[in-house]
């Protein structure tokens, strides 16, 4: 019998082709499933990152801006009191002569001397409301005009509500405010620059979703005077590991550790209603790093001073799939 060998080989070849085809189809099926799952997983991670970065950038911008706003209020209140400044006659701060949404009460007889700022409504530009208190305390014998003079700012349930979306943050805790160079803002024109610093390790921040976190602050504020305008240039002064120029650090509303450092100093200008007009902040989180650039229009381009209008910041970070992600948000 010579034929059976040929018949066996033909059947064997057909079966092998079928098995190979099925094997390849199975492989392609699982490759497609894996690719789809990987893509879906990357998309999910990107969405999570975008959510966290958006929260972190907005929260840091608001907390930092409100802390600086209180520092401005403290400057105004202190410089309007000879009992705190050490001036022979009362002078007016270059920032303003009053805090428009607060009552200010002085006690220069006690030790420490105190100034109590009680916030009671909307600011001069209608962008936010504030309630709560900030108590400024400085020991007897200290004069704010002297180099190295320091005082404490105690935040008591300072609640700031943004009018545009009715979202709020509430700040509690104590800061040390130091006149690093000495001098008063009323004399800024002749002094050239004045540097103040803010440090704190116990600021409690309560966000609009009810979460409460502890933030730390370490930054300097350099005042300069040009023409009729005052500018405040703000930089972080804290270092952790290889991250420098950190202005705020702690735990964000989602429970993750963060640092926010100044890549380019943040600038506040009096002719822009004391709003942030430029600067770049780097947010470092456990799984992502993002840069936020301030002083932009809605398209992400640098813009001129809008006064009471909107500014925007642009956030750029690398997503889970290696792609660049850009977010633009108002502030």
C-alpha cells in the first residue's frame, strides 16, 4: 500500500493550518483586549491626574493668594499705627489706607500689642467675601520699622468664598511675619526695596468638600516701587531633598503629599488691584509633576492687567501615556 502515506500527510497539513489560524486569531484577540485595557487604563490614569492637578493648582493659587492678601492687610494696619511702626508721626502705607472689607481694632497697651482685623463681607472688587478674624500680635519694645522685627498673624476661622462659584476655603493657624530688611513701605521710594518673610508649620485649610489638611508656608515678599505702583515679588524659601524654592507643602485635599515651588517668582501689582500678574509654580505630587504659569488670557497667552477681570493660568504636565496635557483655568 503506497497511497495511505499521501492521504495522512494531506489531512495532517490541513489540521495544522487550521490550528495555526486559530492560534493566531486567539493571539490577536488577546493583544486587542490587552491594548484596549491598557489604553483605557492610561485614559483613566490621565483623568485622575487631571482631576488632582486641577484641584491642587486651584487650591494652591487660592490659599497662597489669600495668605498674601492678609499680609497686605497686615501691612496696611501696622503702618497706620505709630504704636507698631515706631514712627514719630502716623503715616499711610503705600498699599492703601484701609482694609475695605473689615473692621480694624488696635490695642497698643497690652503685651503683646494686638491688632484685630474682623472681616465682614465683600472685597472692594466684588470677587470674594471674607468672614472671620486675623489677630496681629507684636511684643512691647519691638518696632516694625527695625530690621528683623517680627510678629505673629493668627487666623481664626477666616473663611473666603469665591463669588463666581460660591466655593470656599477656611484658614486657621499662626504665621510668623518678619521684616527682614527693616524699613516701612511709606519710605519704599527712598529705600528701593523692602523684604518680608512668612513662615508657618500649622496652617489648617478646610476645603469646600469638607476635607481638612495641614499646609506649611515659607516664602519671602520683596516690595519695589515704580512710578506710582507697588510690586510684590514672591518666592519660596524652603528646600526638601532636591526640590528648592518651595513656598507651600503638605497634604492636598485628596490626601497626597505635595510641594508647590516657585520656578519663576510670583508678582502682585498694585495697579492690577493687587492680583497675581505673572509667575510659574511647580506642583510636585507622588505620581506627577505639573507647571502652572500665571498672568494669561483664556487662550493661554500673556495678557495685560485686567483689573477686576479674569486672569488665567496654564497647567502643563506629562500624562500616564507619555503625552503632554494642558489645562487652562481662571483665577
